[in-house]
């Protein structure tokens, strides 16, 4: 997941992109991408973090417990599903962004990895570069990078803002090689499909409760809930592309 509160979603992301430019690239993201030491001609894996590399929901639930709150996973959303333990009333939508900001500030360092993520990326990194493209608040970017590194995923982190299509397009232009993108959010996958169609797109949702709430994105090439399957798909694409 991203740091943004989620709206309920179906199998398609198109309605959630209305009025949004899938090619947009936030000005704060550009210098981060330009600073990357990418190798031209070598494939690139661009991975989301929450629910792909790190267990966001599990960490969020621990934090909510300390705030007298709980997460009622009735839909693939945070807004409307974070509730007060004493009254069972949903936290107001306007309060969710600050709640998530406080969560990331206090808990980013303590999130635990998705099983198999580190081993899979370590194996794949012999044939492909890896960049973590995450909508973590900019203030928590370095903490996120340290947390990933502590769990065997010492890869460059880009703190994105908004949809991810523009960022992936720019990364693809820099490497001039096959790109594989992994994310749990359908509208991010849809934006990448619109911005850079050749990208191999993996819809990855680690938490089995979340996976049951949302079908595969129609804009993805593959849907996975574990890294063994995702790794096989990526390796097959790399072989097909000659790497």
C-alpha cells in the first residue's frame, strides 16, 4: 500500500485515474531519479515497498492498537475501515492522512519484510538493477532505506508523490532496457501501463486478507501474492528479453 488513504477499488483502476495525468512526475521526484547511478542497457526492477517488500498492514495494526484503534478490513481501503475500539466508529476521513503520517514517523523503522522478498531480489539483482519506488513521506525516506537495508534489501529508494507512471517512464528512458514494475495498487499499475506500455507489470499483494478483497488489475501482466511466483515471472521475462 501507499501512504495515501485508499478508496474502495474494483478490478479496474481507470475510474481512480480520472482527472489525473498518468505521466505526471512530481518536481520533488525528478532530482531523486536523476541522482541514481543506473547502468544503461541493464534491466531494471522497480518495486513498490508496502505490501510488496514490507508488511505494511501488519505494522499498521500494531500501531493502531497503541492508539485505541483497529483496522476492519471489509474493503481494500483505509478510509472508513480504521475504527475506534471503544465506539467502533470509523475515524473521520480528514483525520486519516495525519494518522498515517504519524504511523510512518513512528513505525517505518520497525516494519518487517514480506517473506522471500530479500532472497528473490538478491537472486534477481545479478541480472537486473533494483529501485524501490515508494509513496512514503519524504521525511521518512532515509528511515525506509535503512529499514530495507537492515533486512537485506539495500537498494536505492525514491520517495514518489502521486501516480507512478511518470517516474517509471523516466527510469525506463535512463536504462533503455526492459523494466519490471511491482505494486499492490491498481491505479499505479494502470498509470505505468499508460506511461510506458512495454513495462512488465506485476500486481503483487502480500497480505492474504487484502488479496482476497481485490482481484488482479486488468492492467497487469501477472498477479502474485508471494515472491516465489513473482520471481519466476520476472526471470521468464528477462530470458524472453535476452537477459
